[in-house]
């Protein structure tokens, strides 16, 4: 029989809970779920202005400070998208917010503990 008892439930999937979900992905013995009211992940939709850059280090991603070997780091995202060497050689001073938002979306799509509101469902 499948148990539906959770150790942790989170309301909303913004960077805060996404970080928690990514951290807990390496703790499979915990049953965790995060619930988002939007149908898909979006970080400040409508605010991805052209040329806007992050003001924080890429090491301040969702996981690196506490779990540098996590598969959900920004560097893992670059490798998965075959952008690591390009990124390294370009020596960017800052990451575009659009790219960081894409990183966050990549993590959100990869984690199995996340649940979103179903699109066009009249019951939700
Ligand atoms: C315009 C703007 C630009 C910013 N730029 C940066 C930046 O460049 N760098 C930086 O470090 N910080 C930036 N910030 C700070 C920002 O607060 C954080 O980046 C981050 O978005 C905070 O994450 P969060 O998860 O706490 O909240 P949010 O990003 O607000 O996410 C909350 C999520 O919870 C969902 N939700 C809320 N209530 C419910 C509910 N009852 N049920 C289900 N889902 C729910 C929402 O739909 C949303 O997806 C910026 C903030 C703003 C407003």
C-alpha cells in the first residue's frame, strides 16, 4: 500500500522552496512535496528585462553552498546544456537574469517532488 503521509509539504515553488527541494532530493528517505499555484515554474515573469544581470555569484545557486556535489548546481546546468567551456572561456562578469531563470526552470523540471496546478482544470 502506498503511504500518502509526507514528512514535509511546501507551499509555492519560488527559489526558496526550489532550493529546499533540490537539497532534499539527495535525502530519498524523506517524503516531501512542494505545491505551486502556477501551471509552470516562473521566476518573476515579466521582469526578465533585456540585458539585466545577476548581482550575485553563480556559486550562490540553489545548492552549492551546502552541497557542492549536488547535480542541481548552476555548473551542472551549464554542463547539461553543453555551455560549460563557452562560459568558462568567455569569463563573464555576471550571469544574465534570463539564463539564471532558465537554470531555475531546468531544476524545477527535473525534480520529482514538485507539483503544479494543472492548466485548464476547472476544479483547481
Ligand atoms: C523584480 C525582482 C527582481 C529580483 N531580482 C533578484 C535577483 O536578481 N537576484 C536575487 O538574488 N534576488 C532577486 N530578487 C529577490 C527575490 O525575492 C528572490 O529572487 C526570490 O524570487 C525569492 O524567492 P521566494 O521563493 O522566496 O519567493 P517567490 O519568487 O515570490 O516565489 C513564491 C512562489 O510561491 C507561489 N505561491 C505563493 N503562494 C502560494 C500558495 N498559497 N500556493 C501555491 N503556490 C503559492 C508563487 O506563485 C511563486 O511561484 C528580486 C525580486 C524582485 C521582486
